[in-house]
C-alpha cells in the first residue's frame, strides 16, 4: 500500500474530524425528533381523528433542542479535555519513569529527533500481554503507552518499529480524530446504560404503562443513536493502521522488524484492563481479541485490519 505522506494524511484526518463534528449535532436533532414523533404516535396513533403527528413532534423538538444541544456540548467539552484521565483509568496506564527505563526513552527520543517531533509522554500498562497505543489531542497531551509485556518481549529493533508506528499516529493526527469518535460514542453509550437502568427500575416498581413505554421508546432511540455513532467511528478508515505501518517502516527502514513485532503481538494482545471497544481502537492490535464473541460478525465492523494482511503489505517493502 502506497504511503500517501504526512501532510495529505493530516488534511484528510482534519477534514474527517470536521465532518464528524458536523454530523453529530444533526444526528442528535434527528433522534430527538424521532423520540417526540414516537411519543405522539403512542398518544394519538390509531385514533379515528388523530392529529398530524409531525406538528407536535416538530414543536417539542424545537422547544427542547437548545437544552439538548447545550448538554451535549457541555459533555463533549468535559470529555474532550479530560480524555487523558479517562483513557488512563480505562487502560490502567501510568507514567513510565525514565530512571531504569532508559532503553525505551532512548528509542523514543531518537525517533522524535529524526523527525523533528516534540517528545510525547511515555506511559506503561502493567500487563504481560503485548500491546501499545498513542493518545492525545495536542503536543501537551500526546502520549505513547506500552505494555510491560511488549517492552520485555520485543527486541530493540522490534520495539523501535512499534514506537514509530505510534508516533506516526500522532504525526498523522489520527489520535485526535479517534478521541473525537470516542467522545461521541461515549455519549450514546452513557445514555443507553442510563435508559436501561431506568427501564428496569420502573418495571420493578410496576410503574404505569405509559411511563414504561416512554422509557422503552427512549431506549430504542438512544440505541439507534449509538449504532449510527458507532458507524461514524468505523468511518475512520482502517487504512490508518496500514499507513502507520508504512510510516514506521519508512522511519526506521526496518519493515522486517515490524513484521516480527506484529507476529509477536498477535500471539497475545489481550490487555485485561480494557473493557471498552471505543478505547480498544487506539491500540496497535485490538486488546480484547480472544474475549470477543461472534468474531465472524464482528470482523465486518472491525476497527483494525487483520494482522496477516498488514504483514503481507509490509513484506512488499
């Protein structure tokens, strides 16, 4: 696969970020309208002289949209700027101390100097499995996180190519785009969990029929939103992994070392602390591979291309 260059990739990712930011409010508006339309249908549908259902749905949507969009914007701002803490908590990563880990720091510093990059922070995940990821939205938050297992099991040449792969994600601004998608999907995931809990509580209290139906409609609408927000996440092409692999091979001039690293990673990528699929997409290989159910179906919606295909591309260098 031809490496298209850092500038072109940065423009592509910046454009896609803007598209995602624009589509998300549109999706919220459509879902709020759908919710009120279904509520109106619940109240008036099937009656001989039922009113036009579009009118009350439109009026209610117009009335609540400033509050809904304001709440979504507030959530986005908080989640966007607290993403580093959220990711650290989800992955169990912590700062890697320079003292006693000069091997890792030297590899990162040499690669950054070769490309004129500012050195990112370095975190470690206390897990014997082999995996790594990059995160951050700007130079003050860019971070490369490595598992204890990947540091111990890979040779210097292999570890250098993995670090180069993660630095390529930072240079291409993939990480900023992924953070935006994580925040968006997280909003609907939170609303889905909340509506499920309310639905079960209302059922246990034998609430009136209409209240249960309204909560069920809310759950259905939020689930639709979660599905489409997830599709937006998949719109972030899996080519980003191929391009980061190509950039790493170009940066280190050791594609064979990256092939060796990917083979070792594929044997044990599972990071036990990672339970969220949105955060899992940050890793060089999906960290919940063995725990995934319905793997044949999931492959249709995979955030990562198969390592075998990535290796096949690298072997052409």
